[in-house]
């Protein structure tokens, strides 16, 4: 299966040409290298076309089975494994097809019966529901003139048609008319469902319009092209819109109508386009032209086949290949190759349908891995490479490329692989599985309304002990599971946010009780959440705003993000739960102008951050390695080594990180040294005061106070029965109402609270306005001598405790 040799580099096979070569940016003071990683596609066609007229539409029944329909009224089946073409049906001479789409897999899984059908629209104003064997199950008179577009909703519960008569109609799955959504004066050439199937995007000349299905909802309309728009597509995973028209350009939009990318003019109108299922790529077809593009818009590869106009493009469900319907009667097939992966000193490239070239850059050794079946998906990280083919999965270790672990797949339609240090996750068309690196299934988590077709790397995150998945039906909710058992955390209760969540990311290092989740919400705010295994989850704490991309480090809990015009690395993000005042001191900010707009943090390994710019180039830049070393020392509880490292480096960021880490771990001596090194005199003094407290619970509360967490400090004291300390804590922070509530509830020191309140108001010459204080002023006798004696007695009881004041917390 493997072949080992040595060479100065790897040769690549490609069926397409690169669109452009990029030179490094001028400002390279902080950059390690700039490169352009490009995928390509390998195309194939028969020498002689099987159709005798224009092929107008194609559709994938399975990853290895394609149906095509032509103006010759033939319905053909193409088997890509056996390379056989079979005639399924011969339609009537009056049927000239325009669009074809199979019923979505989510609907197939729900119904099971009679579900292998496809939607076929035609020039005679009708649409047809056709079974797999070519039999027409349903014929519906839909429009006057041609039915120019037809599409199932994402859940398969309904369908939309757009016609030459300017009407857009919504139908039930069985073909019953539900509503006429739109009536315009020009033909509607394209229509697409919104990601949640709660609206429809359609074309009117040079404009695009999003029309919600809810009555009395205002549509969103914008001018999108300078010529008539011929094709549109809306991806449910990313929410991005793609359009192409007679102005010979294709453009990418967000769901608010903001333009993200516009192409340079082509020689001919854009006649077809389609998103890959995961939304990371799209294909564009024109006259004798086929492009493979990234979701950001830039071109991976360009092919100039002799096909005539490509009228329709359809992707396979695994996202590795697509088919095109050509004007010369051909059906063109394209397979994505040259997918490039990097991890530390290893580079892997998919060189053909069944082979991967692997290179170790440290010694220029390379290996060629030959698979038995077609490669669908590949992932390389944490010392393992996981390869998914159409029938099996292969797990290679970087220590041994000769004998992989092989496991059978439940389903070959794998759309996502995500790795953690101890296991990896696989998402197929129906389920989510977590595998160990020896090929065993650890768990298969499930949740209400589960949809695997919309899961991607931004909405799923995996760590050694936790799996987080954002709910598609309610995007404010994140489902949390134990990664080894599949059981829901916190008694199965999902974590919810007040706004829709765009991105979810779990940190990778530490124990399950210290696990933290970073989320980016609809407002592009970055928040950090501590996931508790027992009890309730803590609230989300904001780290930053205008975050467009983020990535956790693989070996330490450091977080890199692109914020508006800044590149930020938080070397210890958990500082917000310990001492928020130290947040800026433990972070690094740089100008992100060199990355441009819409850049994405691609990876964060060791002290190297890789950023992908909007033009597709990869920019790697280095950061200081010392915080990562500090994390390792703290994880191993080597506090003396951590202090020695900070003294050697003499960097305020390292000292600030050490101070926050020591505070979090209740290491008072180390925290005192670190705060002193960055001139935080008031905190040094406060730590010395804490060290003299004889009761452990009080010290824990005071450490929480050091970080500004008054509520946590009070809860610790109340749970420990230290009611006097809880009352005094609120008095010292001038929270008199809460102090009085505690005093009344526990029937102690009511006169103390009223006395402190009265003295406070007298200092500012203010009258008492609180009714409850006015009431208790009449009921208690304020005698400062008695109050001071009571307070002294409380402290005396604490000093008589046997606990040593220097004991660790």
C-alpha cells in the first residue's frame, strides 16, 4: 500500500490550470512565509456523447450514480464505478427538460417509502416527480411558459418553482399548490431556498430578492448584476449566496445582500453554478469554461473543455466530485484533487482519486499511499492521518505509515472529519460518530431535530472529553456531550445564548472540569464559557468584539483571533474568570492590515499562526513561544520552574500570565511574586492580607474577590456557613441591601449593617431613602461599642481555628 522514496519535492497530477500565482506581500517583517494552496479538479468525458441533443440537467442519485436528461428526451444513468451508461426512460417528444433535483437525503431518511424520486421541470409549463426507474409519478401544470427553476426545500417537505410567466410558487411535496409567493413582469430564471427553508431567493432581471414565507414580511432586494441574472444558489451551511448572469460575472453575497466578491468578466455569460454541500467550494460553468472556486470567491482552478455551454452543475453528496450538463450532448465529470494538508513537519496531498502523497519536510522523505477505493475525505492532525474512502476508513500514525487501522463505514457519505488528541469525529449523511484511533466507535450522540447535512467545522468542536454542536433548528443553542460516552452534559441540558451563535470552539488542553468553550455570536462578539461537569454552567464572559475568525492552540489553551483590523492572541483567555483587570496584559495585539479583509485563522500550532487571506494565500507568522512553555509548567504544577522562566524572559506578558494562572490555582506565593514583577502593588498587599486569614473557605472567597467575582465569593462564604464574612463582604463593597438581606435571613448582625449604612450616609450628608433600612433603624439599637465587640469576637473565633495561615488553598 505504501511506497517510500526520497526526492527534493513531490510531483503533482492535475487536470486543470492554476488561475493565478501570488507573490508575497511587501511587509514581511513578521511573516514566516506566504504560499498559495490550491486544489484542482480532474475532468473526464466520453469520446462520443451518449445524448444526441443538448444536455440540460444532471443530478446525483448517490456518490457513484448520476442521472442526466436531455432535449433528446432520454433519461440516462451513469455509473462511475463500472463506467457504464444505462438508458432508464424515453420521455414523450413534447418534454424538454430544464432542471433536475433529487429529493434531499434528510427527507429520504424520514420517509423511507417512495422516497427515491427527483423533481424535473420542463418547457411545457409542467413539473414532474419521477421515480428512480424513470416512471413519472406525478405531473403538475405549474406555469404558463417554461418552468425555469425547481428546487426541493432542504427538509424535502415542499418545493418551489419559478417560471417564464414571472410567478414563483410554493408546492407541497405531493405537488399540491400552497401559495403563489411572487408575481413579477419578467421571467424568473432562478430560485433557491433559504437555509432554514423559511424564505425564497429569486431573480428579477438584474435584481435579487429574498422573500420570507411569513405573511407581511418585508423582502430584501438589491441590484446584483448589470445583465440578466441566469443562476442563483444559496448554501444552507454558510448562508452565502452565489449569482451569475449575462454580464459574464459571478458574485458572492451574504444573506443581507452585501457583496463579498465579484469576479472579473468572462468571455461568455455564466450559465451554471452550484455550491458544494459543505459550502467551502463552488463550481461555475460558462461556454467551454469550468471553474472551481473557494467560498471567498477566488479561483482554485480553471478548465477549458470543449463542451459548449455548461447549462447545469450538480455536486455529489460527499462534495468530492461534480457533474456538468453540456451543450454538445456530453456529461462532464470532475473530481477534486490536490487537496493539501499540513501538520507540523508533514505535508499530505491528494494526487489522484485513490492516492495520497505524503512528505516529511525535515528529511525530504515521502510516501505514496494507495487506496483501494475513491478518497472522499482526509484529515491530518495530532500525529494521525484519517482517510475516508467510499467503503472504508484508514487511520495512519505518523510513526508507522505501513500498517493502518482499517474500519468499515456505516455510510460512505462522510462530510466532516474533526480530530482531537485522543479520538476523532466523523459526520456522515445520517449520524455523528466518535472513533478512537484504533478504529473503535466510542459513541454516536444524538439530539432532538438532529440534522447532519448542515454540520461543519464552525458549528462542531471536539476536545478530549467534550463534544459541542450548535443546533440548526435553534441557532442560540449548543448541545454538549461527553466525547467518550455520548451522554449529554449537565443532565442533557443544552447551553443557550441570547443571540444566534455563528461559531463554536472548545479549548484542547486540560481536564474536563476546566474545559472552556469560545463562541462568536451574530454581533461578532467573542465570549468564553466555562463548562461545569457538575452543577450549572457559568455565564458567558465577553473577550472581544468584531471577531471574524478564531482558533485555539493545539498544545496550550491560547486563543488567536482576527478582530476587525487587529490580530489578537490571548495567551491566557481564562483570566476573565480570575482577574479581568489582567485581560489586556495577557494578550498581544498586532495590526492585521497585511492580512486584508475577510481573512481566516487557518491553524494555530505551537508558536506559529497560519492565516488564509481572502485571495487564498496562506500567511504564517510567529508569536512568542514562552507563554506556551508557561502553560506546560503550570499544567505539570512546576511553579518554581515557571517563576524561573518568567525571570529569564523578563517579559510583562509572561509575568501577567503567571500571575493570573497562580491566582486561578490559589498559589499565593507565586502570585505575589508575579504581581510584584509587574508593579501591581495593591494586589501584592491584598495577597499578603489573604495569606494571614486562618480559614480556608475565607481565603478562597478573598481570592475570588481579587479577581472581582463578588457573587462567587459570597456564594462560597454562605455555603460554608460563614454568614458574618458574607455580610462584611457586601458591606465592604457598599452593597448594603444584599448585606441586610443576609443579616435578616440568618438573624445576625442586623445592627452592624444598619450602623454601617448610617455612617456611610452621614459621610456624604445624605438622608435615608430605603424603606427597609428606615424600618430597621427603628427596630435596632445602634451602639458602636457593642458592634465592635461583636466584630472582634467573630475574628477571634477565626483566629482560634487550627488551620495554618500559610496552608495552600
